[in-house]
């Protein structure tokens, strides 16, 4: 009994620890190749005003940039970018005046970030001042840029001037080709305080040599293709076992089949969504919506499957009894929260997805994930304890293998969450963007491996009754284990006490109250 209590405490601790860490684990966000600007405002910084136009990892062009075809080229193209200043600012000038206001587009590779501003001149200013003009080689009213000696054209500066009293000016359609792999940032900036209140609208198109898919996302297209094949192989193997032993199928097998089918559809939809995005530069609403929905449904059903398996559904209890409504309610709430988060991340404008809005959507999902984990490990510890008291040797061995697999996945998850937090903390500017894809890929891989373990442990067989709930014996014994007289009575008393304890504990922890009903056949 002491070993059982120790195991139970360890499982609860692992579940609570992972659930707590999930509160601080953020999901990955998707950046679009076409950055839209709709009346974006400039913000003051030092003696300048700036607007962040986007940032993406771009691979170097694979062909000569002077060739007429765009295939194999990497570039940033400015399309219909318009700046609008206030009437008050425009009225301070005459109609015949030229260059009455300057807005600059600055493209910088992240490793050259220190070349923007007066850092090289030991100055905190970003824009050139009369004092710096006298001492250094910069022009008053322009952003200070210290050119790279190895590549004098970078960081790239594109200038657009207002003329006369014009309130609007449109930037010339320009394409900037990328010849070096890196993380590129785009900023629109001006130094003239009279332009305060200026807004920007239009868009920029970012393209990699292989297509419009952002550099962070391009490896994921290949990954989703491979995962689709992996689910297909798993589904084919499961289907063959399912057909072979279809007369001995348990209810749990249908649930596992549903999860495999959902996973296969999810990976296939994401692959086709990424492939279409890569070729057109636009995300089709229909495919993306289906992919997002399949992801939310699959995540929900997978968690419910782990929960009911941990409760011993079909093994130590024929039904979930009154607790079914609570399980279903948690599943519905989780689906709604997960669907909302996925929709905003994949269909919303990334430039409008602020940190507070993200936290508002991520936090409920993290709390629900923590609830699932705690409930799973709490139920699993009770199932193991019940099986050991009943001396159900075969079923106990099955659940020990499942527990070990789940424990390994928890340890891997905790370690990976720690790595993800370290990765995000040490790489705030996405300098390691070429490795960022492995973070979401890990969670999909781990989910697949855990599903494969369940498929192996609960694989359809010719004699599934050794794992199934036995109505005739009340499931108190296992074949080949004889208990007579006082021993059987003592075991029955222990089981009854354990079940009463379960009711009290579950009522206290999950607030299930009188709805929790153990099946009377047990």
C-alpha cells in the first residue's frame, strides 16, 4: 500500500508540474508573406518616429537577381505603400516647394542592427542632428546608417518625399532582392517632428526562392507531408488489425480509430494549405478553416481518449457513469477555446495580434490543458491502485506499460517546455529562425508516438476479453489467480473502501458531487 501511495503522489506531482509549466508555454504564431498596412501609426523613439513593417527569415536568391524570371529569387516588394500626413503639417509649406517631408524605408538584416542609429558614433540618437553632421558623415533629417564595408548597399535605405502641400505621397513600386540568408526587419521611419500624426497604408510582399512561404514555415510543409504519410501507415496497420478481428472489437477501438482518422486529415489539410500558400502567397480561407478545425477537434478528442483510458474505460469499468457529462463538458469547452486560438493565429492579421490579445486566448487553453493533465494522472493512479487490489495481473501489466509511456512523454514534455522557454528568452529577435520549426514539430511528433503506443497496447486481437471489463466476475479477479475465503472478502472490502474514497476525492477535487456514479456491477 505504501508503494501505491508513493506512486499515486508521484503521478499527481508530474501531472501538476506539467500543467503548471503549460501556463507559461506559448504556442507558435504564423507570419504571413504579404504584410498589409491599414492606417498604421508611427511611434516615437529617441529623436525619430518609426513603424514596424514586418520581419521574416529569408533565404538567399538561388539565381542571378538580374534574370527576368522571379523563380529562385528572394525579395521584398513594396506595393502601393502610401503615407498620409496631417492637414496641419501640410499647410506649413508652399505649393511650389519640393521635398517638404521625408519618410524612409529601412531594411536591415538582424546581424547589422547595430548599424542603425548613432551607436557607432557613441550617440543615442537615431536621426542625424546638426552636431553629428559637423562631426560625422550623416545628413540632417535622415536616419543614421553605418554602411557595411563588405556590402556597401546594406542596410538598405529607400526614401520617399512629400512635395508642396500634398497630404499624401505614394512610394514607388520597388523590389529589393535578397542575396544573403538572414532574418530581415523592415522599418518605416521619419525624423521631422512636423510629420507627427502621419499614417501608412499599403502592403509589402516577401518571397523566398522556393515560394511565398516564410522561412520559419517552409520546413513545416515538408514535415506535414511526412506526418501525413506516417498517419497513413499507422492507419493502414490499424485498419488491417481492425478488419481481421472485427468480431472482437471493443468500444475503445472505435475511439482510437477516430483519433487516427482525425490526425491523418489534420496533417493532410495543413500540408495542402501550406503548399497553396507557398505557390500563391495567399491563404485560402476554406482550406485554412478546415485545417484549423481538424486541429482543434483532434486535440480535443486525443485528450479525451487519454482521459477515458486513464479512467479504465472498458477495462475496469464498462461505462463512465454520471461522470460522462463532466468529461463531455470539459471537451466542449476545450474545443471552443482551442478553435478560437487557432482561428486568430492562422486567419487573423499577425500585425494586429497583440501580446495582450494573445495572452487572453492562450491562457484559457493552457488552464484547460493543465486540468486535463491533472485529471488524467489522478485517474490513472486510481486505476492502477484498483487493479493491484483486485490482482488483475494482465490488466495491471497493460496499465503499467501505459503509465511508463505516459511518464516518459511527460518528462520529454517538461524538458521540451524548458527548452522552448530558453529558446524564446535567448532569441527575442528570431536570429535562430531556421531552427524555430522544430518546436511545433516536436509536439506533433510526440502526440503521434503516444497514439502509436496506445494502438500497440490496445491493438485488436483474437482474445480481447482479457483486457475488457468482465461482467460475469465483476472484474474482481484475473484468470489463474484464485482467492478464497477471507482473502477474497478482504480484497472486496478494500475495493469497496477504495471506490468510496474515489467518490469523496473526485467530488472534492473536480466538484462532481452526486453525479459521479460507479457502475454497480463492479
